[in-house]
C-alpha cells in the first residue's frame, strides 16, 4: 500500500504558499467617470449645449458651486497595497465650461500634474493654554461645578428648586 502523507503535505504547503503570495498583491480599483475619448471628442464648443453634453457624457460628477456653473467629470485609478493606504495612481478631471445661454465654451482636461501631495506632520495638534495632567483632567472641576448659582445671594432666586421655589 502506498503512503500519500508526504504528497498531501507538499500539496497543502504549495496551496498555502499560493494563497499567501496572492494576498500580497495590490488591489487596483477605478473610481468615478469612465473616460471615453470618442465621446469626449464629439463635444464641440459653440455647437453643443448642456442637454447634449448630458446625453453624450452623462450626468457630471459635480457642478461648481461658485461663479460659472461648470461641469466636472472625475476619474481616478487607485492602487491599495496590502496593509497600506490607498494611493491614486492616475487621475483625470474633465471640465466643461458653459456660457450664460448654456452653450459649451470649452472642454479642459487635467491629469495627475494638478494633484497636490501633502504629508501632515506629528500625531497631535498643538493648542494654546496650559498643559493638564491626568489627575487635573479627572478632578479639576471639583468645587467649580454649580458653585456660581447655588445659595440665595443677591439677584439669585432663593430656594432649593430649579426656579427658586
């Protein structure tokens, strides 16, 4: 009779290594508008208006809130490494500008060159004032809470009730 123990152990080890290696790959994701160059090229300034742009490109990702009501279509490709934060690898922002009559004036396209990378420093926000310790945080308000309005001083209602009765 044959022994399958070593072969099963080797196959199990190979499956475990494959699963482990598969878990170490980055997850690539697309977010937002899917840019179709043919549809984008069909938008002509001076010919198209808001309705034709909406029928061609669809509803915008967002509309500007101030100034002219420009339409923006945002597309991002995001890569998330294992045990890491998501990072934008590619971004496209399409801006469609309209005149007051609603006709297309221009179509602009911006990429990753407009993305600002910021790196916040430190793990706490500095504040003005004095530093308080744990005991001051726990017991600092003893004697201060309720001291101002209790007792029937001048101008304050007298009595134990909430309205002085």
